[in-house]
C-alpha cells in the first residue's frame, strides 16, 4: 500500500527545449512541447527530417488511417504521429536537432517551470504574412511567410538567382551545399538561406527582383 502511494506521488517527467536564441519551450505535456518546438523550427524544414514512427514518416501531410487518433496537427497542413512517450520524444527531438544542425538543448526531468501553449504567439505568426504578386497575375500568399518566400524564389528561378551570386551574410544566398543552419534545400544540390524575419524575407525578394529586372509587388502583412 505504501509503495502504491509513492507511485501515485511520483512526478511525471517533463521535456524542455532551449533554442540557441534563448527561447525555452516546456509545456505540461511532452507532446505539446514537441509540437511547439516543431512550430518554432518551421514547416519549411520538415521535408529534411528523416524519421519514422511505426514504419511511416514521423511528420506527414496526410493522416494515416490506422493512427488517426495519434496524428496531431502542427502547422501548414503537417501532422505529427504522437504515438510515443516522453523519453521517445526526447530522442526524436535530439535526432531532429542533429539532422538540421539546430543546436537545441534538450532536457528531461522534473521541477521545470511549465509554460502554457503559446496561443498568442501562434496568432502573431499567422498575422506575420508575406504577399508577393507577379505582373502575370500569379500571387503567393501562404499563411507562413517562409512558404511565400520559397515559392517566389522558385518562380523567379533558382539557377538564375544563383548565377547572380547575391550575398547574404558570409555566403551567397543560394549555394550548392548547405553552409548554415538557416538554409533549406530548394532543389538538387541547391540550398537557399531563409531569413528569420518577414521583413528580411521581403527585402531579399526586392533585391532579387531588382537584379533580375522582374517586377513584383512585395507586401508584409
């Protein structure tokens, strides 16, 4: 009976994720911590994550019928198969951090300060949009500015932009190999830098537009 009481009092382990910029995510449930961390990482990087759960991709844009009760929405139409415990989620995030060179600090234990799910922050991200209109009438207006940014670059021409050697930081905007953690793959042996702020994304697109002499209308919402 005494052993049973001790088991009932035992605190469940929490998962805490700290990003290189100091942002800390620690929810009362490890599944919420993982989802919040994935939202922070950004959907544009999800295709580069090579990980499976139950012999199927861990992250998917479709709901697997046999696991539909465990498929939880992340963002931008992506779902996470949450059929895992805290220890497994710790290892999954550790692997994701290594694959994407994110430099996350991952901790598992008790006594961490717990945060509520950042509903307000998610709403702010939704409002932080980038709209690009081309002269031919085509418009890129995704919920996430990163998707609009990448779609615009593809339409402008990855190879054409690469030949211009547009600088961003210490490297060209588009390189043949990944040079920084802020780059995502946009084609075979092509990696493009994705600025962290919407204003910087807009600024890059305006520079590209000017250098290619292609008129586009770039608006931050």
